[in-house]
C-alpha cells in the first residue's frame, strides 16, 4: 500500500538553518545542471549524469543520492517543459511566451522543492520525528506534524515514498 502524506517539519532554528542551506545548495546545483543540459542539448537523465554528477558532488558538497535527485529533477523539468510546448500551453512557436521558455535554461528557485527518498530520510512514527540528510550531516529528531486522520494508517506503510522538502515545509 502506498500512502502519500503531507507533513510539516517543525525544526529547531539550528535544524532549519541546516535544511535551508541544503535546499539552497541543491537548487543552485540544479540551475547549473540545467545550464549544462541547455548548452549541450542533453535532457536525458543518464546522459546528463555523465556530464554533471562529479561536479555536482564536488562543487556543492552533495551526497551521491542528493546529486542523483538534482540531476533527475532537472531532467524532469525539461520533460515537463517539452510536454507543455507540445501541448501548446505556452502558445505558438512564434509567441513571446514560447520563445522565452525555449531561449534560456530553466532556473530553479533557491527555495524550490527537493526530492528526498528513504535513503536520505527515515521516519520515527511513534516519536513523530524524522532523520534527514543535510550538507552538515544527518540531523536527527526533527519534529513533524500531519493531519490527525492519517496517523492510524501511517505506521502500516513499509517504506516512505519520495518526499519533497521546501523551505516553507521546513519551517523557514
């Protein structure tokens, strides 16, 4: 059974600073990966990984899993852009909106969502805390809350599904 749950993290100020630093680094890296993808016209995950993975880890200090998620997030953004262009959601190719979308690389907001998976976080359901990977190392006992109606079903899920963390969800 897969359960999707929206949670709000309730970090201490020190935890919030570490989460925000990590979020900013991931989105700066994603913007750089997007520039590489745009310049080299490489939008597929594995091909783009060959050109960017090592530098993303070294320049921003990201762990292996975070670097993979940054590259995948960038590829997904270009896939979404292509789908919107094909569907005509940005107008005709001659329109100003369409041209603006295709003439420059995608840029990611510093506080944009970043995917996490169960290798980067772990849930302690009974304590209502989570352990999360950050640039500063793994931070433990980050409190979280969720709607009361999800608590009965939550402990029965085998694994956490990929989760996104944004600055607002992280309490910033």
